[in-house]
C-alpha cells in the first residue's frame, strides 16, 4: 500500500466515504480555526463576483456604443464595474493567500491526537505493520505540509470553480437548455478519462510503495550513528548509493508511466472542450446573425461560455485533487479510529480492582500461614529430625515465613494454559504455559534466544493478549483490570530501554515536579545520587544530546542506576527485568541484579537473563525451551538434576573461567614487559 501526500492508497478503502471525509474536515476546521473556515467559503464568492463583473464590462461597453449612451453615463458604469471587479479580486486574492498560509496552523491541530494515539494504542497494534504504515501516512499528512493543508486549499479552489459553473450554467440554460446538458455530457466523458488514469495510478501504488519503503530504509539507516561506523570501516557507501540510485530510478520510471496516462487523458479532455465550445459558440453566432440576440448579449454570453469552459475544466482537476485530499482525511480517520482490544469489554472500577487485589493477597497470606502451621505440626510430630533438617537448610533460600511476611505488597501472577502465536505464524511462540508466581517471590526466567522469554514478559505486561488460556493477577483476570491501573502496578526494565529527552528528574518521576521525599530515597538507594552530585544542574540536568546541546551523557552503568532510580521511585508491586544489563559485563550485571533484589524486597520480581549466574539468588528458576517450561526449581536442585540448566550453567562457567585466565595471562605479560 502506498503513501502519497499523507494518504494511503491502493485498493479503495470504502470505510470512509468522500462526503463523510469532507464533513469530518469541515467540522474540525470550524471548531479549531473558524476564521479559516469562513474565509475558505467566502473568498470563492468574491472571486465569482469579480469574474462576473469582468464578463459584464465588455458587454456594457458594446451596448453603450451601439445605443449611443452619453459619455458620462458610459464612463460611470465602466468605473463602477472596474471598482467592483478590483475589490472582489483583492478580497478573493487576500482570502486565498490567508487560507493557504493559515492551513499550516490548521494541520498542526492534528499533531496532539496523533502523538496521543501512538502513545496510548495497544502495544500489539503499535507493532502491527498495517498500523505503522497508517501512522507513517498520518505523520506525513500532518508534518510534511502536503497533506491536511491541501484539503483546505482544494475545497476552496473547487468552490471557486463550482460557483461560476453553477451560476453561468443557469444563465446559459436560459438561452438554450441543451447548452448545460452538453456541458454535463462533456463532464461525464472527461471524468471517464480521468478515472482511467486514476485506475492506472491505483495499480501502480503497491509498486511505488515497495520502492518508497526501500528508499526510506536506506536513507534512515545510513544516517544512524551505529550504521555509520560500519559504513565507514567497510567502505559500504558506494554500494549503498548504488542501491539507492537503482531504487530511485525504478520508482521514477513508475511515476513516468503513470503520468503518461494523465497526459493522454488530458489530451482527450482538450478535444472534448474543443467540440463543446465549438457547438456553443456556433449557436451564439447563428442567434446573433438571425437577430435573436443583440451584439451586447453575444459578447456577454460569449464571455459566459468562455468562463464556463475554463472553470469547468479547472474544476475537474480540482475535483481530482480534492479526492486525493479527502483520502488524506480518510487515512487520518482510519488511524485515529484504530480499535484497541484491551478493555474492549467491561472492566471493573478502580476501587473494585483494588479491593479484589487486597482480598487476593489476604487469601494467599492465610493459605501460606496455614501451610506453615501444617509444616510446623508435621515437624513436631517427626521430632528433632525435622528441626535438624531445617537447621541444615542451605543459606540463600528464604524460609517460607519470611516470604509470607514480605508478600503484603507483591502480586501473585498465575498463568493458566497460556499459549501465544504471533499473527501470520502457524507455530506458537509459547505453548500451554502453566505457572504461578507467588507474591513476594523472586523468579528467574532463563532460556536460549527464541525460547519465548520476552514474549512471556509482554504477555505479563498486558502488551499482548493470550491466544489461549488466561492470566490472573491475585486471582483477577488481567482483562478485567483497566490498562492504566494495571500499568501502575508494574515496573519493567527492557533490554532496549529508553532514556527520554528531558531532565533527569522527568526521566525518574515522569513529571516535571517530583515528590522530594520519594526522589531523595530513590536516588540514595540506587546510588545515582552520587552521579548527580557531579553535575552542575543536579536533577535538572537534561539528557539526550540529539535533542539538547547542553545535555549530559551517562555511561552504561550510570544509565542502569538511573533506571533503577526510576523503578524505585514508582515503587510498583511487580518488578520485571528483561535483560536490561545485557550490554554490561557479567560482574556488573550480577551486582545490579543483586541490588534490584535487595531493594525490591517484598515485591514480586521476575529476572530474565541469558547469564545463568546472575539469577542464582532467586527463589525459583524457570527454564524455557521452545516456548514451554522445560525445567523448574532452585539453582541447587537444578544443578543436582543434571539437566539442561546444569549443562548450560557449566558451559557458561567454563567460558567465564577461561576468559578470566586469559585476562590474568595478559596482565602478567604486561607486568613482565614493564619490568623488562
């Protein structure tokens, strides 16, 4: 599907009709910019008055001369017509120019709902290719200056042609009824020719879109700093430029082919005009020669026919451009009306959700306390042996009682027979996952690339909907919880995290004015406060140099502390780390994970890492393989089982040991060279 001037073209989308798009446009224009609305409607009327005065002027001169008017009377009428024509043309010219420039103001009104839609739309829809194409078309319509503002100009331009056609059509019908009928027939023929050209253009859109996307990718990727290193080191600029030129040449050839059709139809349109005007002018000459029409009337109607033909031909072209402009509005409406699947049904009120979440925690707490009492009773019946076993419990494993005490603020997440298949794929990424993460538990989710870890995280975040099964939060179905309310319960750090352009304070608190006490605690516990002390503007320091010239830049470890401060400030009940430290070395990652574990005490935490050593501190480890749970247990129990986890752990340990020995060897050799 092609994107042209901010509209998505190809197969005709009948979701929004031409008239409905115009109504949508006029409604917004009248609401946002009433001045532009009235100017766009009134200046075509002024243009008609000026044109009519121009046609009337030669007729008045001929009539005055043939009827031998007094010079004073003739000059007075000429001056009056000149003044009317001049004032009308000035008014229409000013109105047209104002409409042209003010249209840019009008289109910017669409920018706010555009940004809001992209930020609030369901994440699975955001990733959808069709939505991305529509979003790109909407972006072009708003910001390129060739989309939304075009419809303001197109409507006014069409009205400036439509008013004279209707006005002169009525006047010519008074002379002969077949004159406007002939014009209508010629209009039908011209529209048929234009429809042939637009059909060819529609067939060409998919081809143009393919080239357009390739050119866009080549252009954008070549300017990214990350790609810039490879382009320079491997001398890829010549190869990339050749690919860019080849695609551009093919795209231009496709454009030329379509434009040739428009040239052909335009030639046919001129031929139709010649036949139409020839018949009408011929009749006027005949009527004048037979005495049915005075010479002044001949001059007047001759001007009417000329104006009618000019405005009619111009109107056809304006109608075509208006159709394209209306498609822009249709594309906008399609983007703004994109349905959101989350919360499609009725959701519970915020108070009811909070009540059930608390009820779920209380019920679980009672259940765990009952389990603990049973365990103690069983231990007492078994005598000292049970006590000896508890004393011999390995360090690092939290006893059940402590876990229950910390569970008051955490969430219990339960996955029941959860499966997920990406759209367009047949093989499920996750298949029949049954998993319960208890409140306050620290769970490690590990597996090789493609095992489904990140997909599972996105399901837990509510970004995706399960293909099969359901997810319960403290016993409450996830789809029953309002999206914004559920997001308030989560703190998630992804591998592809984002530092937003703004101040450090805004990045941590997501607000310009943060709560001082919470900010102080988050900075202290994350150790990011020591980083801020070195900055002149402290938390008011701006980040992202691509946006701000005075922005500061942080190292990888400092960014991780900033993200930790953000998570601590939010103080959410569920903490998920989806390999945010993948770019750091194993030691740094382990330290940060332990820091998260320590500060997230009492909260439900899910840690994801491809480095198995970083998750040894977790209460339970889940190994995903081919979208299913392959192994489950503590680090010690999985190592004793000698399965896939033990195999992967040993392989990674061997690699890190060899790497450490190599670094030690290099250090010793370096010291030896210095001594020598």
